[in-house]
């Protein structure tokens, strides 16, 4: 049997066997337990800090007058931020 003939017969058989093994492994992992729900908590700390800073600025506007003015933005600036942060893809 020549090497070319062996490759022509062996490759499809090897691919079929590996496909069956991958299919059985995926079924086994699904059956063992539910996959945990994905949750994005990467910005939770940042949001807490921002909320605390806002509450401090809101509680005492006289001492933090300039910081409060800096945090107030016009609608055009917010719109520019939204356009700049748009995501393409998944």
C-alpha cells in the first residue's frame, strides 16, 4: 500500500474518530452540570468609587464647588463620549 493511498483512507477515518470523541466530550460536560452564568463585574469597584465621590460632592457643594462644576457636562459632551465609545463587533 502506497503512502498516498494510506493518507487518502487514513485522514477521513482519523477526522471521523476525532469528531466522535469531541462530540462525546461535549455531551459529558453538559450533562455533568450547568455552565455558570457569565457575569461582568469588572466595573463594579469603579462604579462604587464614582457613586461615593458623587455623594461627597453632593453633600458639601461649597468645599467641592470646582470639582462639582468639572463633573457637570453638557449634552454635546455626553453625545461625543457616546460616539467615541461605540463598540464594533462582539
